């Protein structure tokens, strides 16, 4: 699973809880995109979550 290169956000784990309160494993995947990003050495492709893209922590190349 891809993880955000900026904030290290990845998958979250927990349980689905039914009406009868039975629990089954659940995984929530974060919204991570593969994006070309400007760095000191030029443009680089990395995985960045959409919240980092929206907040302006990363500048697209």
C-alpha cells in the first residue's frame, strides 16, 4: 500500500461492527495519488495524499 511521502499517511485498520455486534476486520485506504513534484534536484514522481496537495504543502511539476 502506498504511503504519503509528505505526512506519512497510510492505511487505517479497525472493525466493521454489525447490528448484532459481530466484528470483522476493515481497512480504510487513504486517498494517495502518484504525482510529479518539484524538488531541489528537479521533478520527481512520488506518492502524495490529496490533503497535502490541496493544502499546498507540495508544488506540482
